[in-house]
């Protein structure tokens, strides 16, 4: 018998599913900060999956080199003021991150400006997807009311041991332990995140993750009859 950890944890909680129709199956990939979501999405991309990264879309929506970005930036400037912009007119991302981390109202207002635009872009990309085995929508920040839970057919949650997550975050962002702990604790709890998942990917090391993802890939390219 193989290592029991190699078995994908499958929990078919979700009774509300998107109508697959003729489009590719849509999977939501999420997990705590510094849990390894990028490694997971890159590996699935190497196997042919189409990756839609909401972080990348969000960055595009706050850049002045495209029409949608300029429209969003105009709304952000109107609400938050010019202090959050650089001399060249771009959004000062460091200042904005600091503001929304410490001000819930500011966070909610920014989300009100961006989230509808981001979701519309995701829906368009899903609708236009062709010749892909499945689609993976990467959503770093999620809660129990996230609309992506109903846009996608199943949820993949990446989990990493807490101490390893803490070390990775401190090294990646060059921050101290106190701030790293504050950032982690501000996110949805591990228990709630696991409840959302149809599949839990345990990220202890790259090879172990790859073995899990190889099984997951096979699971999704095979025909599945949904109830």
C-alpha cells in the first residue's frame, strides 16, 4: 500500500454546481498566503490546464495601460484621493496594501470597485475557453460567501503546515514573525477553508505535491458523471 498521504482528500460538500454544458470543467484553486498556490497552478499548467489568475487580473485592472484599468483607477482616485498615486499617475500598491490591511472600510470600498470587474473578466475567459482539459481559477483570498464558489464546479485547497507557512512568508516578503502571524491570522481559518474544499492538497514538499497533482489531473481528464 502506498503512503496514505498520497490519497487525495475528496469531500463532495457542494450541492450547488455550475452547469457544465459544453465548456471545460472549472476548478477553483485557493489556499492561505505562502501555501504554494503558484507552484500548484504552474504544475497544472504544465499538464495542459488553463490557468486564470485573479491576482493577475486585479493587477491589470489597476494599471493605466488598458481601458478597464484606467476606468478603475479613476474610481479609486475619486474615492481615496491622489495621495495613493505616484507622480506618474500609477497606483502606489504599497500604500494601498497598508491602507486596506488596517482599514476595513477602505478594503471593502476597494473590493466594491474591483471585484465585479474581475469576476466579469473571469466569466468571459471561462466562456471563451476552448480545447483545454479543464480550467483552474486561482483565487488567493476567499471566504464562505465568495461568488467563485458557485462559478466553479469544484474547489482545490492548498494547505501547508503553519510553521512552514510562517517561514515562507517571512522569507518571501522580508517581514518579521509578528507581522507574518498577523497577516496569516487575518485570513479565513484553516478549518473553514478546508470545509470549502472538494480536494485538499497537502504541501509539505514539491515532490509530494506533484504526486497529489498527478492523481488530481487524471481525475479531471477522465469522464465524470455528475449527480
